[in-house]
């Protein structure tokens, strides 16, 4: 069986977003039980020169749901004017991204193979890709980076998380 564009995009996004949905739920429960101010978590960083937790979660939506849209339109760009979402709003963003990705039709995603996608940053930077190279060399590395930072920040706050929480539901062989 060949691996399809749908498998390496929507399939991977759904697995990890589902895991992050669980990670966020554990984070909220931990903060509530331990009376930790959620604003403190939203502004938390792994290092001072990094963007905060809030941005890490918002970026998961950009590098998954928005990546699929970019492959369809052929145009990708960095997000702008991202509102300062609350913790619960971040949870809703992840749930919305999951719902949106579940609506994607495999044949339609697979038909995007070979399509041109240009990532633009400002007026000068233009990075040309094929849909599959955009996904594998730009979106997936970014997506997993932000997923791991989301996990790491919550771990750093004391949330009891393990590798299985990060991995999510694995695609096991069925009979």
C-alpha cells in the first residue's frame, strides 16, 4: 500500500491534534486543581526569546487546517492579527480544526499532489513548493515543533504528561 498525501497530511494532523486536545484537557484540569492562573500558562515560554504557549497552540491550527487550505489555493503565508485567545478558546480552536480536517475528502486531498504552493512572507520572500514538499519540508516540521512546545510548556508547569499523551491514538493494524 502506498502512502498518500491525505495520509501524511490530514491523517497525521488528526492524530496529533487529537493528542493535543487531550493534553490541553489535562492542562486545564491540573491548573484548576492547583489554582494556577491560566494567564500565567498562556504567557509561559520554554525560553525567554520564544513565543508563548498561546502562540504555540494557535500555530497548530495554522500548520494543519490552514496548511490544507494553502495546498488547495496554492498560496500560503504567515498568520497575521492573531487575537489573544483564552485557554478555553484555544481548546475550541483545536476542536474546530479537528472537525474541519475530518470533513476533508481523501480523494480531493490526494488530487493536490504536484500542485504548486508558494509561501509568502512580506513582499520579498517567496518560497515555491509542490504540495507534497510544502507539507513534508515546511508544514509538518513546523506543526510538530509547535505541538512539542505546547506539550513541553505544560510539562514545565507540572502537568502530568507522558510520551503517550503526545503521540495520541496510534494507527494500529486491524485484523
